[in-house]
C-alpha cells in the first residue's frame, strides 16, 4: 500500500511538471530522493507515457488531421507541413538519445545535474520572456524546427525542462505563445512514444504502475488545458516559472553543499 501511495505522488508530480516548463524528470528525481522511493526507469517511462496520452486526447483532432495529410501526400498543406516539421524536430533527440543513452541514464542519479538543469531552464525562460519585436508566426521554418529539436535533445538531461526549452526556442524563433506551446507538445509525441515502446516492450505492468500512469494522464490533461488557457496569454508569465526554478536550484545547491 505504501508503494502505491508513493507511486501516485510521483504520478501527480509528473502530471503537473511534464507540461509546465519546470522539468518533470528533474522533479521525479528530486521527489524520489525525498520519498526514498526509486521505482526505476520503467516507472518513469510509464508515467511519461501517461502524460503523453493527454496530448493525444487534447489535440486528437489536430493529430488526426496531420496524419491524414501526411498519408495522403498533402505535404504543402498546413497540416502536412506541420507533420513534416514535427518529424524534423524529432531527429536531434532521437539521434542523441540513442548515442548517449547510458550517459543520460547515469545523470538521473545526480542531484547536482538536476540543480544545474533547473538553473539552465530558468535562464531559457527568462530570455524567452522578453519582447524582441519579432514578427509573430504560427508555424516554424525548417531551420526553426531543427533548432527547437536541438533544444528538445538537450532536455534529455534531468532538470532541463523539455517543454521549457522547446517553448523558449519557439518563442525566440518568432512563434506566438500558443503556437510555441502547441508545437512543443506535438513534437513530444514521437520522442516519448518511441522511448516508451522501447523501454516498456514486453515488460509486465504492475497494478501500481497502471494506476500511476492513469493519474499522470488525468493530471497532465488538466495541466495542458490550464497552461494554454492562462499561461499562454503572455510570455512574461514564464518568469514566474523561472523564479520558482531559481529558488529550487539554490535550495537544492545549499542542501548538496551542507548535507
């Protein structure tokens, strides 16, 4: 019973922190240390899979339209082009994740890496929150898409927020707030889905893991809705998340130095 409670706490943390720009991986590492509960990589992938399902539900119509456009060869349409841009943005994370998988897995046991990652994410968010008088657009260019994909690849490290780095990159490339967030959510699909299939494979999912995945899905769905409804109104809202991460990084740094 205790393990189920811990699993649900971590799932709740995952559901909130996956789509908010505060790093779900970093928060999972932190809370696992606080709870002294380390369920393993399979658990992390499973709850990430749960929050990914929230994207499928929330953007179900858009995803269906994108897939239909790609299958019908309508690559010059908005949906077809968006689908190709998503694939381009997926390439860096896929390549880097495969080549340096062992290195990234070892980083998940380091609170020092997590603290540094929180600080880096805060820097991303602060920079992206300023108005650089860019011409707002709803779709990135091919180069922009690759740039956002590189930001997603860097975010494999715990503490560096995937949504934070990709949303920030999209904003700095001229995407408006909602478009940057939507593109960030959509490019997560191939990466998280691929990692989930590889890691879960034929492994048997325990009841604790199933309940945790379902909770992560529900909380993730609510978080996406709130993020797009309220936070996306102004990029300046990113500064609140940056402040939170700075305080968290400082607090974690003090803990590591003195304890």
